[in-house]
C-alpha cells in the first residue's frame, strides 16, 4: 500500500510544543514585516503620527468622572443598529426559509422574489431606497430605515443558511416524527431545528459578522455610528491614519468577540450527533 | 402455542395504487385486510412494494387511488384523520431514526407529551416501563449514538409503543443490524405478538415469519403473488415464483 505523506502532517522532532513555537515565530515575523513596511512607508510620506491625541475621542475625564468620547458614543449606535438588525434578520431569514420550503405556490414565489431582489441589488441602493423613498411614504425615521435595510439584506442570506441547515437533517427524522403523530410545527421546533442549529451556527456567525461590518454603511444616511463619528473627527483633526486604525481595531474586537462567543456555544451544543 | 383468537378487521386496504415520480409503479391494485391481533408478514424481493405499502398505511406516502381505512378512520386528505391514524399506528424503521439530540428517555417521552398531552412525570413513568420491557432501562439517560444498533432499535420500538398504538408496522426492522443483534430485536417483537399486538412485519427473517406470523403475503412488482399461512407458503407454495424466491433466501 502506498502511503502519501504531506509535509504539513510532519511533526518536528521537538514534538507539538516546538511546532507551536515555530508557528508563533512565523506569525511575529510576518507582523514585524508589515509593521516595518508601514513605518517606512509613512516615514517617506512624512506623516506625523499623533497617537496621543486619540484617547480623548474614546473617553475623557471630567470632574473625576469617566465620560464616553464620540467614538464610544458611535460604537453604542453601531451596537444598537447591529443588534436590532440581527434579531430582525433572523426572523426574516427563518420565515423566508419556511415559506420557500412550503407547498404553497404563493409562499414560494414570495420568498423567491424577495431573495432575488435583495441579493441582486447593492445594499447601499437598498438603504437609499428605504430611507429616501419608502421613509417619507411610510413615515419611518432614519434609525428604523437603517435597521430595516440591514435586516432585509442580511435576512435574505440568513434564509439560505437556514434552508440549507434544515434540508441537511436526514429525511428519516421527519418520518419518525410524523409516524409518532407530531404536527408539522412540533416536528420543526422539537426535532428538525434543534438538529439544524448546530450546522447553521457557524455560517450564521459569518453572516452576523458581515452585518456588523455592513452597518458602517448607515453613516451614508447621516446616522452617527462608529464610522460616521470617525469621519467627523478626521474632518476636524486630520488624524486620518490614527482614527481609521482605531476604528478598524474596534470593529475587529467586536467581530472576534462575536465569533469566540459562538464557538463556545457550538461546543455546548455538541452533545450528540 | 394455543390458537390465537383474531378479532374483526382493523385495517382495510382496497385497490391501492402508487406510482412514484420516476414512473415506477410500487403498488398495483393492492388489497388486503388485517384483523385485530393478527401478525401479517410481508416478504418479497427488493422493489416489490412491501415498504411502500407500510409507508402508505400511515400516510408517509400518498396513494394515487384506492382507499385505506384504519380502525374506522379513512386515510384521506383531512389533516385530522391523518394525525389520528398516525397516533394509532406505530412504525419502526430500518435505520431506527432515533432523535440524536434527545436522550433515550426523551426519545420515548416526547410524543406522549406533545401528542397525548401527558405530564412530564406521567410520560417518564410510562417510558421507563417500556424501556424495562425492551430490556434497556439503564440506558435511559444516554444519547442514541452511544447505543449499539440492536439497542437503538429496541428504543425505537419503545418509542412507537409509547403512543399506545393499535397497530405496529415493522419496516425491515432487523435488516441494518449486525447478525448478533438481530436476535434481541426479534425477541422483543415476538413478545409483542404474544401480547396480542396487531402487527405488519416486512422482513427477511424467515424463522421469525414462520414462528410468529399468522398470515404471510409474498408480493412482487406491487402485486400479491401468493397469500396464506406461513407454513403453507414454506412447505407447499402454490405458485412457482413463491417457491423460487423462498428457496433463494432460505
């Protein structure tokens, strides 16, 4: 029998611990390289780094009390919009997935129409349409327009994730549930969805992370989220590099936290199967 | 074994036809009646329509024409009738189909609570009793994937029994099992038959068929080729095809 040995399956003589050490060294080397390039690049531009001016935009001390700066204020708005949009997107997603899998022609057509329209037009255009066109007609405000646009957009993608997860549950599970006399609703809620959720969770996390990032677009309709606050500060201070790096860092912290949390949840869900 | 007293008809299947979307005709004017306490064994080559017949009986497949009446309830397009029939007809599948995210106890209890509206305590008591009956009360709190195939199938039987069905359908219940585990499942089925459960059993276990079956149907291409007592079919088949099939699998 021929055995294939791939180089990355080889463990160095020192064992797994030295493998980890080598990985860390490689990582530091890459980061070091990038930093060096950055520093050299900005030196050549003659950019004057003023990191010391950044903290005041995050928080400040007034009368011995910690006060949130504009960036943290913006972050709260981002949280608010992303949180509500995420909840609504899950509702839209699950509903659309169930409609799409139903036997009714109307329901399927409705779901498909929604999916095609949302997935084939840019989010920015949808946002403008909802805010500038639907907004005045339906009398919805800026913040709600933003939440609606984001949740409709991410909901379309979430629905495909839900659908794939539901379809992936073995046919025998439906049959066993039906043969016991369970209603369709009980079958979904007690048998199918609990099994599908494990498979749905990782791609759904990806979608939630996209949502947080896409929420930066709401700055275009003058909502004072994290991104909008950043632009405002830069317009005042010309601290373009420092502020954009800070903002990118904040988004990174949110998304990494989110995926770590979900990873934990997945481990807890992984009882059987 | 003393002669069993059979009751009146509980299942009436009249001229049922079923053609799958791929043009395969699985059932062709298939008619039969099953009496209370009767054990009907159905044999036949693969693709002969025996599983399809079982699946039609509890509405997992829709029939194209004909009628099915179970204990006075017609299996038609009415949702209530369909649910009513599914409550009264238990089914055991070839691949067990246990719910992997629930413990053994919850597998057995779930439908009692959701469909029969029993309290949690009541359902658990019934479930434990049934698990004792199939011989695995000690596995109540384990998850199905920690059980052997034979144990899983016994849980599946307990799960179906928990609904207190009037009829039990067994769709090749031992075909997916390792040989050494077939016996334990057949034993449970044998006990059920002795208690007077009405059963329709699709199987390749001829020893079981002969010992437990009251009547046997040999079918091929969606039709009944021959029907009679198992002894008669084994020792004195009237049709050449029946004898040929039995000689191939015995």
